[in-house]
C-alpha cells in the first residue's frame, strides 16, 4: 500500500497575520485622550491601555500571510468608493465588567454600513472565524482600571461632558508585531 506523506498542519512555514482596522480621530482628540490617560495613571496607577493611541476599532481579523495581499486588495477595492462620512463623539461611558472608561461614539448609519461591508468581505474573501467587528464604537481612555477605584473614576467621568464631530475619509489597517507586542501601520484605505 502506497501512502502519500501528510504535511504538518501547523508547519513553521505558515505565518498568520493579525490585522486591526481603525478610524483615527483628529490630532486634538488623540492629544486630549493622551492627557486623560496620563491623569488617570497619575491619580490611580498604571493600567492596560495607557500607552495605546486613541482610535476607534472597526474590526480585527487573522489571515494567513500568503493571503494578506489578496485580501487587503479586495478590501481596498470594496471600500475605496464608500465615501467620507461623519462621526460624533459624545460624552463618556463605561463598561463595568472590564473596568473601562471611554468616549462614546454616537450610533451612525454610516459606521454600521461600514461594519456591514466588512462582514460581507469576511464571508467572501477573509473567510475566518477569527473576525471581530465592533458592535459599539468608542475611544478607550482606560481599560482594566483598578477595581477598587473604578467607582470613583466612573463618578468623576460621569460629571464631564464632551462633544466633537469629525469627517472620516480613510481607514487605517494595522498589523500586530509579536516581537514588539504592538500594532504597527500596515496600509491606509482612502474612502473617496
């Protein structure tokens, strides 16, 4: 009986990329969130998301390195004519289960439509079960904050107001670097 050799399923030649698609707010929002993070750290100690740059996550997904150019090209073709849309950031909110404080992004038909486009792209091109779409858009200020201080933090941010609207004319795709343990810019997707 002639048996053909079986290739290893997880060979060293298989590289998986982890991508994150984000919307970057204007620089003044990035600076404001950075200042809030520094104040939180000074008053309550370090926390998980302290060094992340302010952004709105659209989705994250894993794909084989060999498929990355094809998949990202398909994404760019599909979204390049989406058109600029506006997002409004309004006030602060909280996820109590993760001790998270964030700037709330108001519900938007355009944002939901963009998430729908990515869902369709996942079904047709990305084809991964490791695909996470943002269900509630927000800009994280602090995550996994000190649980003993979270009630005080929540009360402090509940008394603050914030309102800002900005145009979204591009998406950014970041790729996770396992050695640096951080996301780095991979490409931009213009929406015009």
